[in-house]
């Protein structure tokens, strides 16, 4: 018999009225089996359907079901972080409401945690119902991220994972809102273990992301947020091109000294100018991306604004973390 513990389940939701009943039924069944104390925190972006009313109805019957509301749609990553900031369990499981992440896997995650791991992440072995575009973007994205970033981010994982109280506290201390939770969890470190599962198609409703752009943005955040490599790449590229043009100049001088007539072709100029201006624009763009991030950090805006908290003690509200400080 394990000692008593409390589990927090954090669920970002947005327009999920169709999935909520089955989600809660399956999740509550697992929690009952685990026989632990629990809380289910729905971190809800303002939804156009009955999601809010339904959660409050469930909450009236079961006070362990809690609701965090935001003043506007801050998006899934911010909602998830808010849930992590507010949760009070000894461990927290992040799971989507659309049942693409099977709640039954929570049992295996808790087992790993009790073995002593701090992070147990769901790793997809199959991805039913996902388009090949999303699978391709994700494959290439992880390949790039893991080659160039300083933090290891396991392939085929989403945010579906269990994190221990220690990891939660470290995440509370970070002040980064770029929405690449996997990367942040990787950054924080601690012992991590994979729990394999097959990812089901969405139970009902449409995914709220533009599949292609959404995956691309997340991948891009992963790269820029966790690597300075693109900046180094620019410098290296610049150096390489300068070296080539220096060599070309020497060749031209040598040839004209040797009395060779060199035809100066338009094509050469056009190619040179266009390739160089392309490279310059790309470099400025990449720099701009980092500068933009510095700007975001300097403004120090909150990642989310909570407009309603149902079921939370006032003290549960985190003091806003300052850069370099603790929450
Ligand atoms: N979600 C959210 N805010 C948003 C979009 C989505 O809280 O702006 C929630 C959504 O309700 C679901 C989870 O985030 O529980 C994952 O969303 P979705 O299934 O659309 O993404 P995908 O499975 O394609 O990654
Ligand atoms: Mg989904």
C-alpha cells in the first residue's frame, strides 16, 4: 500500500462540450482506481459552447473538479501553464480533453512516479487520425530541435505527462511564456521516463489549430527558444561567404595580372546580388526573432490573466515570477 498522495489533473479546454462527459467518466474511473486524493483543474479559454456551464454543473456535484477562466483566449500553452501554477497536488498530470491522450495511461505514469521518476511523459507509438502533413512537420521539427538545441526533447511526445512537485516548483520559477512546455520540462531536467501509448483520433469536434501552421509554430518556438544555433549559423554563413568573395577577388586579380580577358557577365551579378540579399534578409529575420523575444521579456507581461477561479484558495494564486527570481 502506497502512502497517501494528491494528484492534480490539468486539462486545457476550449469548446469541448462534446468530449467532456466521456473524458470525465474515464478520468474519474482511473482516479477512483488509484484511490488517491485528487483535483481536476480545467484551464479554460473562453468557449463559445456550453463547456463552462457543464464544468460548473460537474463541480456542483464534485468539488474536486475546479475551473480556471481566462479574460480572453490565451491559447493552450498558457492555459496549461496556468493550471500547473495553480495546482496543489504532489504530482500533476497534463492531459487534453479530446481523449487523444487516453486517461487510462495515468495509472502507468503514477507508477513510474512512485518508482522515483520526476517526469513520466506519454510517448506515441502510433498516431491514428493525424494527417501526414502534421506527422511530417513533427518528424522534421524534432530532428532539427534535437540536433541543435541544448536541451534534449524526446520525439513523439506532446504535453501529456506527469510531473512531480519538484518539477512544478521549478516551472513556477521560470518566467517564459513562449509555449513550448516540453522544452521547459526538458530544461528543468530531473529523471524522466517514457510511457508508450497509441494516440487515438479526437473523440468529437475539430482540432482548434491550423494543423500545419500550429505544428510549425510550436517547432519554431522549440528551436529559437532553446538554441542559439541559428544566430551562430548566421555568423558562420557570413564568414564563409566573405571568404569565398575574398578568394574570387584574388582569382580575378591574378587572372587580369596574367593578361586574361575576363568577361563580366550580368548573370554573375544577378546571382550574387540576389543570393546575398536573400541571405541578409534571412539573417535579419532570425535576429529579429531573438530581439522580439527580448522585447517580450522586457515588457514582462503576464502569460495569462485569470478572470475566474472556482475552487481555489486565495493563497494558491502564484505571486508573479520575476525574471531570475522565484515565484
Ligand atoms: N485548447 C485550448 N485552447 C486553445 C486550443 C485548444 O485550451 O486555444 C485545448 C483543447 O480543448 C484540447 C487541447 O487544448 O483539450 C488540445 O487541443 P487540440 O486537440 O485542438 O490540439 P491537437 O490535439 O491538434 O494538438
Ligand atoms: Mg487534440
